[in-house]
């Protein structure tokens, strides 16, 4: 199977079986999503969703969060991984939104990455989820799954994987493809003991076909 055929198979499979794939983070507006994504770094979406309601109740917008101090916000996120840094990032992010962006979440990657706690992956998530921009966020799940299937080849970094993926996935599907791959990695193509026998991608998967050949 050529790379073009592999991409075509994967895209058509997900269009049929997961047409409405979306983030599992719960949010009502761009600011809430930005907070949730910052908190989700090296933490499960489930844990983040358990934590954010109390945060959003007390700090519903950038203006209120920008006035928070560490002692007010930290107790609300202390169950999240790296709570010290994330508390500082959230306050700094809100302050910069207020000072530089009139309290609104910007919708370009270049602007988003100027915010504390926001890297390229987070910026790609925000712009693809909120604005359906053709940006591909590559986390550990996406990085692993795309390499296993054979969508990426020899990519040593998330940015390298991102470039390969957006080169071969049609622009209109890129904002969904992130969710296809992350959810597949979360529930089927797990890090240890991937559930290959349950996977509909087997005909196009390099990992599965190589394991059968040499197993």
C-alpha cells in the first residue's frame, strides 16, 4: 500500500466511523477551552473536566482570572499535574489577554504562543477546535499512532510529525484528524498492548501487518 493509499483509507474509515469526533475537554467558550488545554498538559482530560467547573465558577473570564493571586487559584488546581507552574501560567495568560488582546482569545498560532503556558500544540488545538483552522496538534497519542500506522516516517519530533500529517491530509479534514488520531490512541491503539483485533485500520496499518509477517 502506498502512502497516498494509506492516508486515503484512514481518512475514509474515520469519516465513516467517527464523523463527529471532537475534544473530550468540556468548555463553553474559547477562554474556557484555553484554560482546559493548558491544564491538560501531561494530565488526563477526565481529571481536567473534574477540576475546571470550580475554576470557571470563580474565574469565568480573563478579567477575573487576571486579578487572581496564586493563593486563590492554586487550591482549585492542586490535583492537576504541575499545579505550581500551571497556576502561574493561567494568571499570566489571563493578564496578557487583558493587556494585549482586549480580553479576547486570539485566533492565530503566532499570537497564541505569546501567552504564558501556551506552546505550539496548545495553539494548534485552540485554532483547530474553535475556528476549524487546518492546524494539527501532535501530542503523545497522535505521535505514536501516526508512526505506528505509517502515516509518518522517521519523524523524531512532534513538529516533524505535524508537517508530514498536514502535507498528506486534505485541509478540510485536518481539524478533525487530530481528534481521530488522539481518540484512537486513547482507546484502541494504546501505548502498551494495542487492541489490534478491535481495530478497523488493520488493512492499512504498518505495525499490524509487520507484526503478522514476523510474529
